[in-house]
């Protein structure tokens, strides 16, 4: 993805959301993206106010993406390229709906 070989299909910006609101938005967004056939998403978390600590969402979104609740949706994820937000955004590869394990 980072090398530009895959197209980004959908984007979610979590700026300004509280954690509970952002988690609900992320879960719903990724499930809708999967249902619509999207393969790659960008999730913008922001970099946070402090470069040392980073933002809250920047720290917790990777944990949410690895959690059992999204295991049937998320194949993998990683930091976005600079032109897509760099360390303030993540690429998320989405599992095809017909490949979801029961």
C-alpha cells in the first residue's frame, strides 16, 4: 500500500471524536466498507498535540484494529505514506466479505 500499488477505496477521519464515539464510528465504517467491497481504507487519527506522547486515538486505534471484534474485517494495517497523513493516519486492508471465517 505504502508504495502506491493499491488504491485507497474509502476514508474515515476521526479528528475531534471522543474514544467511545471514534470506536463506534470505526467499527461501523469498516463493516460498511467491507460490505461494499472496499479493499483498502485510510483511517485518520491525527498526530496529537504533543509529538512525544502522540494523540489518544493514534495510540488506541491500532489496538482496536487488532481486537477480536474486527478480526473478521481487518487483514492488516500500517502507517500511511506522508501524502496520506503519515504518522497521523493508517492504511487498513479489508478482508473480502466472502472470505470471512465463521
